C-alpha cells in the first residue's frame, strides 16, 4: 500500500536523485564552455569532466527520467496520507462501532491498463488467465482504511466489458455505477459448495478464488459496496466498502457526498504534484 516506509523512502530518494541529476547536467554544461586553466588546482578534474561530458549528461538524463517515473508511480506520500485519512472517515461513518475491526474495510482501487504480475494466478500456465494479458485492465489497491488491514495485494480484472469484469470492483468499473451486494453467505461459518457457488455468483468472483481465500483464512465479506471514482471528469478507479455483517452498509448518504468532494480533490493533487 501507499504508506509503506519503503515507498516513502523510494519517493524521496527518487526526488533527491532527480535533483542531483539536473544539477549535474547544468554544471557539465557550464564547464564545457570554461577554460580548465581557470580552475587550478582542479583543472585536471575539469578536463576529465569535459572529455567525458557526453556520457555524464546521458547518464544524468537517464537518472532524471527514472526518478520522475518513480515519483509519478508512487505519488507524494503526504497526499496519500490525506487520502487515507478520508478513507478512515468513510470507515467510521459506514461502519459505526467497528473502527478497530479488521473485518470492515474501505479500499481505494486505481485502474491500470497494464500490470506486470498478478497473484494468485488466474491459470496454471498463464498468470493473468487464459484469454487475458498484462494489458487487459486491472484494479489495483492503492490505499485502505485501518492500521491492521492496510497490507493487501488483491486485484481484480477490470476490462471495459462487464461480462468479464471480476468482483464488485470490476463490475463498478465496467458499468460505472454504484453497486451494492448484501447478505452474502458467511463462508467463515459455512463454506459448503452451495454457499461458495452462491457467493461467487452474486459477488461475480471465480469459485477457485474464494476457495483460495478460505484456505488462507482471509476475510470473505458478507456485504460489498462499489463506488466509482472520477477525477477531472475521467474514470480513475473505484472505492470498495466491505463488511462482515450481513448488511451494515447504508444507502447513499453523507459519507457518499464526502467521497464525491474529497477523494477526487486529493487524487487530483497527486496527479499535479508528481
């Protein structure tokens, strides 16, 4: 997730390297036009820089570009912290009395056209699933409420065709509307074949995926709500609220309005500051 210490370290390291690379290019450009004799006793160093200027500039340009791409991929940590603060507010309003429970969560997913890796594999011979590829379109978790549930690697296939979209998240993306699924079977109490089939059909997830989560003792929510996330009038991703109780998620209300106002604002800030 976004607030992992390594991600924060990577963002600031990329920023420093990018700044150093830009300064290096500027210094080399100045020294190319200078007389090495004016820099005694550093004249030999200046001459060496002048002779190797082409690869120094090339390497610095690569570092600058790479640093920019890392910053763009990660986004400013302080803005992501604000996003997670809003998700925390959603959590307290949507699930009153369950602020500390790991069985009630609010997760923000970003839609990506291309992902390098998925887990678990959709097929034994092809990670993304038969007939699918890294560029099929996926929803990737980028922020989540809570302190004990922030780490997650679950993602969903999200092509533009709703028939092949995975889960409530994928359906929300493909249909681009709020989707609420209530009263799903409690698989932690009864993971019979009938309940698994019923859950998979209503939540639009593969049965093998559910059985994998059951084996790993992961939460299988009894209610799910998907909300589209639009930034600058364009499709960006979705928010998923999920809970263990049969139907604790309310219909559209104040928390929904807060989402409409705050989440796109902070995401727009991320896009502007990378």
